[in-house]
C-alpha cells in the first residue's frame, strides 16, 4: 500500500513539472545565441559547391617536373582550419629550382625544335621561350600559361576563358565559373582569404575565428569555407578542357610552323601563334592578347608586375614600393597593399586594417 502511494505521488510531481521543463528548454533554444562556425572548424572542400577542390596532378606534363613540393617549399603550407601558422612558410621556390627544372634544355628526343625560342613538347603543347627566362606555354585549343621565374609569378587562362589563375608573391587568385577565390599573403604570416560569389564577398584571416560577408545589406558574420590554394591550380586551368598529349604533337607542330614573327623598330618582339599574339618589349615586359584583346595577360620581370584580364575578372599584382593585389569581378572588389585588406560590394566596404582588426567603412 505504501509503495503504491509513493509511486502515485512521484507520477503526479513528474507530470506537473514536465511542461515547465519543456518550456524552459524551448526558451533556451529561442534565446541563446548561436556562435557562427569559425574558419578553423569549417571544412575547405565543399563538394556540393565545386568539383575543383581536388586538383588533378598535371606536374608530369611540365618539362622539368616542377612538382607541388617545390612549389610549396620544404616547410609546407598549413591550411587555416588546422590552426594558425607558427612560422612563415616559403610559398615559392627559389630561382635555382625554376632554373634547374623548368628551364633546362630539352633533349632532341623530347621535343621538336622549330627555332631557338619555340618548340613542341612531347605532351602536345607549344612552348615559347622569351628573354629574362619568361616561358609561354600554349595548347592547340588556345589555353595559355605564363611563368616568370625571376619574380615567382605564374599566370594561366583556360581555352574558354571561363577559368583563370594568378600566382604571385603577394597572393593567389583562382577564378572558376561564377566564383573567385583569393588568398592575400601577409608579410607577417596572417594571410587573408576572400571569395567573390553570388551572395557577395566573404572574407576572413588565418588568425580570425569568424568569417564575414559583405552583401547588399552590409557586413555580417556568416559560415563559409574557402578552397585550399596551396597547390599549383594554374595547371588545372591550363590543361582542363584542353586537348593535350602525344597524339596532338603533329597538330601543335603544324601550328608552330605557321606562326608569324616580326621585330618592330623600337625593339619589340612579336609572335602570332594560333591566333594568340605574344609580344615582349626591350625591358622584358610580356603581353599576351587573345580574341581581339578580350583576354589579356602581362607580366614584367623587371618590376614583378602581373595581370590577367577577361570579360569575367580582372586582377593585378605588383612588387616594390607600390606592392598590391587587386581583384575585380563586376561590382565586387578586393584590394590588398601588404597591410590593409579591403573588400567592396554593393556600396559597402569592410576588411582588416594594418593591425589586423576588423574595420567596416
């Protein structure tokens, strides 16, 4: 009898307090703020957004086999979601690596030489060697890749122009489809990241726990991820969707034999190869035009400048006293001068100042 009475009292108490407990839990769910997911917990490879996160290995097509380990350096690059960098890792190899590998003389069995500057590689691509060790590679479809080893600069443009890449000591820019991924390299190691896409411009830093979005409403925190740009993505830009391989050697040789060359009175070398115009001035500036100047690339070994221009994106970078990294796509902008990092979209601006503090303009 006593046990039955105690059980009845317990059931009455539980049934009386259950609505209050459930209401308290619902109240906590509604009132407690949710901390945005930080960059360190966000995964960089979003397979639903892009299939370009896993880069293919095209290093075997390079003349000297300049692989990813040389590009990254001996220490290696640590993605931001693995924690802040403890040291500044070398992003680019030294001049000796480019000189020994990429710029070694081809053997007769490895290439079909046409003149002292142009050749066809056994991979079915055209290689044009210019002064100051600048090299221009082209596929039979019109994809272009330019390497400037003196300043550790690589430029690439796909055959359709819908994909482009820029690797520069000041940062990296990867344009694919409707998105532009940006990595701005900070001298002290606190690199900045930005992404231009349909929502606006997302940005963050390696030592920042939050990701910000600048859209039509202003600046706010968000959850976003960024591509791992430690690899040489310019190889994907150059080779993807382009015909290459030993079966295209004869076609590339025919294209190179039909190339035009002339030297102007002011000392500018000019080539027209497969409707791609390449010119180099006396001071080493290389300019490449394709499709009636709709697609342009340029780099200068003398001052370390580089630019890629297409109907979809425009990006420039330079070294020296006026060093910078600038990217424009539509109404979206990103500017980095080595200290301040600013993104703009729909009349709103935000970024990090020279003290790595968030600043909304």
